[in-house]
C-alpha cells in the first residue's frame, strides 16, 4: 500500500521553548486559539475538557496528560499551516490517530496542540495495476481493506487494533501476516511528510506493495509453547509458505473464548493460515499436518470459509479487550519484545515461568512467525506497588530479549515507558545519532516532546 | 540475509577541509602514509600508480580519478582507526568494493584515501533457524551463495555483477528476483557502520531474510515490448507467484547469444522463472502459458534443471560485457530508471523509438517485475560529441521516468552523473534534508566528497 501517505502523524519524536502563546496561568492565549480556528474553521478546534482528556491518553496504563487544545485539520495544506503556526509560537505539536497505541505516544507531557488526523481519511488514488494506493493519514487499516474489497487487492499489515495508517507508520506496526507479507517498513512505499515549520517533504520510492486477496485456510493446533515454535520453524524450513502465524497461551485462549463467544479448547494454541490456489492449499495443509504431527502437536478445525476465518481472527483482534475483561476496572500493560525466531522457545518458556512466579495476571499472544510476542499484564493503576511490579516485569523481559540479540520494541514503538531499554539496545552512539537526527529535523524540539529520546 | 553487515563501505556520501597531510606538491606526506601502515600493516597500503589507477574508476564511462593511496583493512577495528586518522587529518575517505558500479561512485574526485574492503570477506555467522547470516562488507553475493549451497538457504538479491554486499547496500541493489524476494532494502536486517571519526554505529533490526533454495522452472517467451509487460502485469494480477522476470530486447538477446554461446531466437524476450514444489510449479506454468497465449506471446524452452537455468542466467549476468562487445574499445553507459509497472509499456516503446532515432548503439535489459530497466549505450569516450549525445539521451529518459512518477535510480545509485536528475526528483526540501543529514553525520564533508549531493 500507501504509495503516498500524507503523514503529518509520522513525525512524532522531541525539549521545548517557552510558551509565548500562554497566559499567566499557563493557558493558551485567546489569540492563538483564534489563529488555529482561522486555519481549520472554528468547529474543528476544541479546548473542551472532555476533548482534551480524550486525547491525552491511549489504550495503555500511562496516565492521561491532556493537550491544551485539539484541532482536526481537513487537508495537508492545513496541517502545514498548523505546523508553521505552532513552530512560530514555540508550542508542542502532538499527532493523534485512533488512540489505540500502547506506549503513551500521544500523551501531551508538555501540553501543546494535538493534531487529530482522523478527518483526513480519504483514499486518494488506487493504482490496481501497480498494486499500490495513495491514502490520507487518518485512513484505518480496516477502512482501507473495506475499500479494496472489490478490487481483488488487500493490505496485509494487521497489528490487531483498527489503527490509523499514520499511527502504524509511526510505530512500525507488524502483525499476524508479517511472516509472509512483512511489516509497515516493507509495505510503505512513499510518504508526504509535514516538517516542523510546515515545509513538505516527499520521500521517493517505488514498488509493488498491495497484495492480491488470498484464498486461504486456517487451522489451530495445540502444542506446549516450545513445541509450537519448533512447529513454526520447521514449517518455515520446509518452505511451506505460511501466511499467518499466531500463538495464544491457554490463559489468552480462555479469555478470547469468553470475550468472543468461541468454543476453542483451552490450551496453548498456534493458529496457522495458508494462502494459495485450491491445489497449493491442499499441498501446504498436508505438509503442515505432517510437521505438526512430527512435533507432537495436534491440528484441529481447519477453517476454509472466509467468514469463519474472519470470526477467528476477529477474536484474536479483540485479545486486548478480552485480557482486560479478566480483571474489570484494571488497565493493561503490554510488553513487545521480538527475538530471533530460534530463541523464541526459551524466552517463551522462561516468560511463562516468570509470570507464574510473579503472581501477576497476564496472558501471552504473539506473532511468532517473526519472533514478536506480547505479554499482556493486568494492573490496578491505583495500586502503586502492583504498577511497580508490572513495570519491573516488563523491564526484565526486555533485558532478556536484548541478551538474546532481540529488541524491546517489535511493533509498539518506544513512547514513554521504554526509553531506558532503548538506550541499552542501541548504545551511546545510537542514541546520540538519533538525538542529532531529531534535532536536525526539529531544532526547537516541539514535535511530540518527551518521547523516545 | 545480512543480519549484520560490517559495512564501513556503506557510508559513501560529501565539501572538504584543507589537506594538512599533503606536501607542497599536493602529495600525501610520508608521515601520513606511515601512519596508515601502522594501522593495517605495510603490505596493505599502496601508493603505486597501478593500484591508484585501478581504484579510480568503476565499470562506467566516468573518467578515472585516482585516490592518493589505497589501503586494505582486515577488520572493523582497523576501519575505525583509518576513519579516525583520515578525519583528524582532513583527508577524504572513499570506500571500494568490487569496482563493478556504474555511476562513478568510487571516483576520488578530491583524491584521498581509498579503503578497499575486499580483504574483509569472512562470513561470520550463519543462523539457519533464523534465516539470517552475518557477513563482512567484502563478501560478494556469489561467494555468499556458494557458502550457503549446502545449508538449503539462499540470498536472492542479484543485480547481475558479482558485486560486494557493501556496494549493494550503498546503491540499494535490485535485480531479477526483486519481484518476489525484494531488493537490498528488504533483505538487509542490520548494519554495523563506521562513522566518520571512527565511532561504531549498530543499527537494530530483526527478521527473516535468507530464503530457502527454491526448486524452479525458467522459460522464455517472445512478445513485442508492450505485450511483454502486459504479460507480466497479468501474471502478477493472477496471483501467479513469479520469482524472476527479466526482459531483453532483440539487440540484447543477439549480443548475449554471441557472448555466451547461446542459441536463443533473436527477438524481444521475456524470461520468467517460477519457484515452488513440483506440484505448485506445474500449476504456475500452466497459468503462465494461458496468460502469455492470451497476450499473443509464445512460450518456449522450459528449463527445469538447475544447471540449464544457471547457464541462461549467467548469460543475462554477462549482458553488460555482451553489450560492450558490440563495439570493441567503447565504454558503456547504463540508464537506470524505474517506473510504476503500469507505465512500463509506454516508456519501453518510447525508449525503443528514441534509441532508433538517436542513431546510438544500445540494448535494453530490465527487471520488469519491479518497473526497473536499463538502456546500455555504447560510446567512444574520445568522441566528445557522442558522449554528449549519450548523456543527453540518459537525461531525457530520466525526465520521462520522473514525469511518470518514477525514479532516475532504480538500483545503481546517483554517483557522479545523476545529481541534476536527483534534484528534479526530490525537490528543494528533499535535497536540503539530505544535505543536512549528510552534514550531521559527516560535519567535515570527508566521506566520499562530490557524490550524490
């Protein structure tokens, strides 16, 4: 997809100047709010507490830090003018998509102007022969696939949530299909970026990045965590072109059963989906069954109808909410490590043991095809001791992944909670290079300050 | 592949300070040469005219501009110390791989120190379960695949020449397999980079990027240029997972026949290769034959044996030398445009007409699966009028590609000859951003000065 993503939202990265547009109480001056209204129209600017509150947090346990004002631009030119205005006044800019992030990336830690991009949700140009599409930043992945339904094409990156494509660019989203179709890095061809100050940067790139809608078949199989990964590795090594792989531990499976009214056996489960012609599918399924059997795993319930497959994946996509339902009133915290696939068995087994020993409530779900898995922990945000234990668990898991030559951020980004881990991952030269790059693009440090670096 | 490429060679990018290590005649001081010898050993430093001459040019018609000295480091630590030494003395650094580039990227336009990386040619670690391999920068793509032969794995990026992997990173190499396996961007996971001044930057990334050695079948078919591309597009749209596509016009086919002792019919030819199990192959071949037939193209000579396929691809890989043999004593100039695949028919037809009208000798060969094709023009470097006409032809073709939302550089990079086209392609903001980025990483402007920007 996205031969061109009008992605003001992808800049999110950095210290700030004084708030010359603020009054004595720190509130935004009336003149500045009027200037914002002059750009986008008065109905597309809000300083209402409810709006500010709603835009000060994402789905994670990071506490709400509201912006001073929310604006809804309608086009790139308005985003450019907003960026110029904020920069001239020394006010932070925080881009906002669907708010489904998990690392506090949208929290306005220094206040400022939240630019909500969801009104920019047009699909500008589909190029079916080139397998590419030009979209605005607020288009969500589901909206894009609904639009593509009759074209025979499909955009495969699928992080679970129905996120905006600009947010998916910002975090480098991955997902269930990454094993065959790649992540956002592989599927974004070009970006049109509004730089701080308002200038437009067009990146250059070409390629084929929409995909044909596949015929497919999905199955689940029940192994223990380590054999499930052996099965994955052996299937890949046998050149079976598996399209989607997802692992759910028994706690996650149970939660999904309840939340989405499924009847799957409560056991560690590997979902495998294969894409291809009728004949190719039959061959892939036969090979997969041989390999799973060889690893002592039992396959069950092949779902070949698109509707049935959709229902099972919808359950997976609701995993976050299914996990939250395990402890109503609690918040979720998701780890996001990714390791070389050969190291997955050991880290999964160890994490499962740590989880048990910790006494915390948590589930495991993961795109094991690319080595990425999530441990979703439930936490009472008022219980500071529990919050501390959850954070410590996340840090320990992150360090274990780094020791295995993995990364602390498979697809959720760094945001607020993983700055220390990032430093350990990329080292002093890496951090300095990223800081220089950020300062080069954003000399005043007004683009989403306080994140990542 | 390349979970980690020790790639001092990928820095190649920028104005310079005074040559404080030079004598009154501009030659390097004896003390500086001794200092280089202290780093890499005296047998790995040369100021001999033959060595300097050999390192001052690539395969293109860009005139030889020799460095002052050539050094052959043996490991990363030596590269780091060389970079620190050059930077402290204000001397340009030019990385050198196999010298098979086509844009004059290795020409030492301001003299300086050429760092030849071919002695760093060890394959450091193969991770078969992770489908990744760690290599030094001087490993060539053929050496890597020879090493991988018994592992069942394969590195698919194949630009034709047996280039070094560091050079392929620097130019963003593509090739015959790009349609299915992607370009260098898709296949390089991590880099260990020596920054100017000698610090080491480790990038972070994970993924599966070696591929299983495929079973395959190759065929040629004879269409006119436009139908050949229709066939390509229709095959892709029919979800036939074609692995390699290469187009040769009749002049190129004739030249390859002569140069590589083949007997292929002299006609515009599309080579198609399919990968998969016996059963999957049969299905793909049947679909491809239907589609080619529908487009009025005739398929011929399916080659299913690896040896026969190797022989045909070897002929393609020798296309540059086959073209050079059309006018012995002449130099070659290769264009490198890439357009959205839907625009390929028109630009191929137009280029063929322009070539005819120009009276120049030239062939066309291209990885049409990703919209990239090359027009190889033969030119007498002593004939300034002909050189001018060849350059004008290249610029015109580049501008035509830009008008079709394409790029002037599919895989050869910018180097010396395409700086004006790059400016037209990325615009003022793009150029300024790249210049700022270059200046940030290389504040003294000593890394391969005079290229790209």
